[in-house]
């Protein structure tokens, strides 16, 4: 049965309030000096600014930590807090560390090379005010060249509840789109360096928590510079991690055997299509040989 959407007008609400949003923003940082200024700038530009920002240096081992302190010094004292990990533990550990040290009732996540639209938190907090039972709320994201403008908002902002069937098909919660309750008893699995977000969101939804998605693009994955790469670029490792995440959900009793087999089949089809599209792009356009 389709869950009715929660709709509200596309008009400034929280944005006019001086009081900050009760949100702690957690940003895992690994050798991110080239992008972190832009990421924090999109947090500072929020129409409803969060109460605090935690930049977690994940054992970068270069000048990243010093750069994070310089970023913090450009804002009002105490708004940006720098947390230093002595060794690289991956994004799960960095996010969990920031989550543990956060002081606000809600946690938002942003990666150091992504960007937020100015009204992201305003619209998400309005949806949470309208439905306080929501434990996690997200929205769509798009890939754009760094510095690109955000798409215009749709004329009507709608919030749709997301059920378990949606998670069986794909991950509807991009990490940089998520705002969730700090008091949730679940955390990122630190043994996963890929698919850790899908695993956590699935655990939350399959455990019965109310989760939702706004119908607006409110964040951008910035296209990487030529030659740059990240954890998600290793497609074979991503495929293995997705399989391991689904298997763990089944072992935890959150996914039945039929659901596991269904999601596995869907995943095989999706990855096969992705591999085919990648090969076609690499080959370039077809040009028939002249007779």
C-alpha cells in the first residue's frame, strides 16, 4: 500500500530564524585540503545553519589536519570542531567518531568533496517538524562539475515515506543527503569501507524505523578531476561489498532468504548493465566501415 506523502509549501520557513538547526554535521576528511573549503562553505551558506560542524581527519598523514584547523579558524569560535584520528580507519570509523562527539539531536553527513544546496537543512527540518516520527530523511543527488548551479526546486516539496521494498531494489539514501536522529542505536559497520552506508540505512529501515525522502535535489556529487579516484571507483570491490552487506543483513535476521535471493538477482542485473554501459562508453560511438 502506498504511504501518503507529506506536502508543504515551497516557501522559506526556518530560514528566517536566527536560532540554528539542532544538527551536527559530520564530515570525514582524508587528504581533502583541495575540496574541504568548498564543502564547508556550502554548510555555512545554509538558509538554516546547523549548530555545529565536525571535521574528522581520518589519519591523512599530510597537511590535511593543519588545513582543517585553518578552516575552523575562519568561522566563529566553536562552530567548526576538528577531530583528529591517529590512523586511517576508513569512512565508517570517521563518521562514527563524529557521531559519538556530536552534541545535537540530529546528525547530517557530508563528504569532503560534495556540496549542499542552500535550503537543504531548511527543507529537511521542516519535514521533520511536520512528522517527528521520522528517524532518517534524505533526498536525491546528482553528479555535476564542481561549481555548477543547483537545479531549481520543484514547485511543490513533498516528503515520501520509504519502506523496505525500496531498499530491496536500490539505495535511495545518498550519504550526503541523510539527516538522522543521533539517538539511533545503530552505527556504520567499521569492517566495511564500501557499501557501509547502504548497510546502515537498510538496518535502520528493516528494524522498523520511519524513514523518508524529499523530492528535491539538494546536494551534488562533484565530478572528480581527471586522474582522481575514490573508494567507489573500484567496481569489483563495490560489487563484493554489496553482496557482503546483503549477506550480513540476512545473518542478522533483517532480510529473509527469498528477499536475499531477490536482491542478489537485482544486483546482478544492475551490475551487468553498468559493466555493459561502461564498455560501450570506452569503445566510443559506432562508425561503420566504408564499403
